[in-house]
C-alpha cells in the first residue's frame, strides 16, 4: 500500500476532528498525564487506567463528531426522558455507596446523573430551537421546570456537585436563549432570600463544607484537612515549583484524592506559578476555540448547545481550581481532561465531539 493510498484512507477520519480544538485538548491531556504519573506513583495501574479512559474518550469523541447536529437534535428528547426515568429508578432502588444512592444496576452499573450533563443542554437547546423567534416568559418558565426536575432528583441522592453542574449546563442554555437581565436580577434576589430555607435543607456534610470554607482551621484534622493541605501545596510550589516527582505534600500523602479532585494541588506544588499560568492559558485557549465554534454555528440549536458546552468547560475548571485553592466549597468536581476518572472523561469527550460535529457540518453547509 503506497503512501498516497494510506493518506486517502486516513483523511476522512482526520477530517472528523477540528485540528485547533484537538491540539488544545491533547496538550491538556499530556500535561495531565505527566502530573497523574507523579500523583499516582503509589497507585499501581492508575496511569494505565488513565490512558484507557483517554482512549475511550477519543472513541466517543470521534463518534460524536461524525453525527450531524440535526441527528443530535433528534436524540435530545429520548436522551432527556431516559435520564429522568433512570434518575427515578435510582431514587427507588438505586445502589448505595458511601452513604449516597447515585447508581443503578442495569447489568452494567450506570450513574444517570452523568447522562444529564449532556442531555440537559441538548433538551433545552431543542426546546428553544422548536420555538425559535418566540421567547416569551412562558417558554422560559417551561424551560426552568424542565431544568428543576432532574436537578432536584440529583440533589436527593445526594450529589451536590453534579446537581450544580447540571443546573449550570441548563442555565447557560436558558441565558443564551435570551433570558432578560431583569429576570436574572430578580432570580438572584430570590435566591439570596431563600438561602435560610436552602441551608435548612442541606445535609450535615454539605453544611460542613460551607463552614469549612469560611474557616477550615476549625476542624484541621477533619473537614478542613483537604483545603488546608491543598493550599499548603499550592503555596509551597512558589514561582517555579519543586520539580516533577518532587512534591512533598503529594508524596508524603498529605493531599487526599490527589489523582482526582485535588490533582491541581499536586501540579501547583511541582510546577509552581509558572506552570499554573501555562495551564490557565491552555484552558483559555480551549474555551476561546469553543466559543468561536459556538459563535459560528449555523442554527439556534447548535449555537445554544455549543455555547453551553463551552461554559460547562469553564465551570469545571473554575470550580475545581476554586475549591482546591480554598475560595469555593469542596463539591467533588474534576479538572477537565486532567483529573483521573472514567465517567467524566466520557462526558467531556462527548462534549468535545459535539463541538467538532457542529464545526465540521458548518463547513459542509458552506461548501
């Protein structure tokens, strides 16, 4: 087989991917894998599992990139309904692990709340596409009800972190669809007024996270341990960091969950402020490229969906870095394309694949 024929075979597969977006994701994955090797050096097989998760995410990404946005739109309602049904199944006979009922056994153990991270913005984008040009208060009310239902079911599990991510994903679609700033201000006032009620509904561990955020030293060996040790690690990295594999906080096992939610603390200690600036720049490139794809999307559905996925990437990164740095409560949100984890990688890979599909089929429509 000559070189030309190989190129002809490979070219259709390469065309599935948006090269700038793919390059940015690969750079973040590379930095994350190097950091994970250091953070997980005491966990045999962790890097191999991480590489397997990356491979699965790439397969999901490629499949999603090959599906036209019009086809994705037809999946929106069935996927949303399936997610709601599975969440109801979790509430009735879900599996309990570590005091939380978040999984259901369908032959394969499934966490339905992860499905809603993509199903929710797809459903709302479909809803507003069907009502393009008609955005009265009733449309926004119906959209809000569609959003509240799964968020409430997820909070009951309890899973505050995932509930906030699903809420954010749906809110971004509603906001991008043209929600008035007056409504946003009124909603903010209502939320502030309802905080005492919300506080009384929180579980004890959730209240503890908020109180620990305010003053982690009140329980330095308990609820405040995570934040105290992660901020020590970030500060001890200084400007240039201690060097790869030389982070003392991580390798002396002071940082809990150092391969998952708190991997940013490991990275900060080993690569310092300079490394953090490089990583932030990579995430800005990811968000910037995704925004360009969203802005150039040809239909309302694809614009709303691409915009929501872009802001989901921002939310993941901001919340994770914020909680590790001690400015936000610990809610168990991974750093995108960086933290170890299988389900999150599949969800993020699906999101990137959808963005690539929107970009690819925009080019096809223009050609």
